[in-house]
C-alpha cells in the first residue's frame, strides 16, 4: 500500500506533538525512560521497542490521531520506509512515519534502496555550485523522495541519559544548499569539524557559509546499510533540525520494567491480560493529571 499524503499533514502532526510535549513533558519523559531502559537488555532492543512504544504513545495521548505499527515483515514489503502509519481521525488522511533511535551523531535519513542518488550525482559533476543545477537535482526523479521522508529520530546521549526528538528540516536543506561536493575515498573536506578521512566516497551538501547539511553515501553493489543512502549528523547539522521536545530532556532507567519483562516472558497470556488492565488504568490516570 503506497500512501499518498501532503507534507502539511505531517507538519501538522509534528506541531501538535510538540504542543503536547511542552504541556505534558512528564508523559514523554516517562515513555522515553522506559524505552531507553531496554538498552540494559540489549544494545539494539530499544530501537524496535521504541517503534511500538511511540505508536502507543500516539494512541493513548494524542487526540485526533491514531497510529498503526507496521511491523518488520510488512515493513520490508513497503514501497516507502515506514515503521508507523499515522491516521488523522478528523480528516481521515494518513501518512507514513519512520522512527529511529540513534546516538548523537550520524543519522540515516533514507537507505536509498534503489541506489539511484549517488550515481545520479556522479553524472552531475564533483563540485556543483550552479544554483540552477542544484535546483534541478532536487527536482529530479532520483531525488523525488528527499522531501518526503518522514523520519522522527529519538536521539540519545547515553552517558548523560538525555534524549532529544529531532526532525530534519528537508525544506530548509533544499533552500540553503549552495554546494554539492564530492569527497573521495581517503579524502576529507579539509577542516577540523569534517576533517576525518573517508573510507568510502560521499557527496556532501553545504550551505552558503560552508556549513555541513547532509551527505549522500556511495551505495555501490557491495555497500552495506552504513555505506549508502542519505545521511546527516545531529552534531554538525544542528541548524537543520527542529526539536520536538524543545531541546534535551533527561531520562532514567526503570529496573522494575526489566523485571516485568522477565516475568512476562515466563507467565501465561491470562496474566498478561490482567496486567494489561492494570497498565491501562495507570495510563488513564496519567491522562487526567
């Protein structure tokens, strides 16, 4: 099922979510604390559970919106990258949302599974500065999804136990890009911030002040997920992110939740149903605070 939607719908959803989190910061602190507690179980466990946790957060606390977790098997069959489908119950419109839990730093915005972006840029040149050419690149079929990738990253700093829900501003990136520069294998941009030598070639997108915006990684036949697609960096491109949580928020580990999972995996479905009723009563209590 390919969803047809307006970016305005996604922007409206993000705006409504931001308003909720400003008003009820305690709700998101509680949910994120539980999500990142899952890193105590496994380094990658929190990512999958973040999808179902945030989907349920939307269902429980965001009036006029409903979310459906797509699931991994269905996800792989989708034409778009999505973990959750958001439904506006007033307008009946729906749109996909990809949730990612990443540490503060490199962030993949799109896998570019068709491997079309990098080869297209190779045909355009290695130092692209002509504004008309840059505009044509963003308007091309190969870059058609650039402004239609709804990624809502849960960016975390595990050392400080902080999280920031940051959304990349694709429109601002398109508007401000003045240079698209090829950086080959073993090369660097030459400044301290981005001076690391590349193991694989990229095309780096820069603004008028030579600030980093994002990059397209080479995505050759032998490339893995870390070596292809559209990427950015939450540290180096901070000006191109909007924070849904209005900055960093502190979270804490919930060791009781780890014990709950241990018991749940060794108990029957009947007890799970009983526990669900207790948990729903607690959520209903939170709604009335």
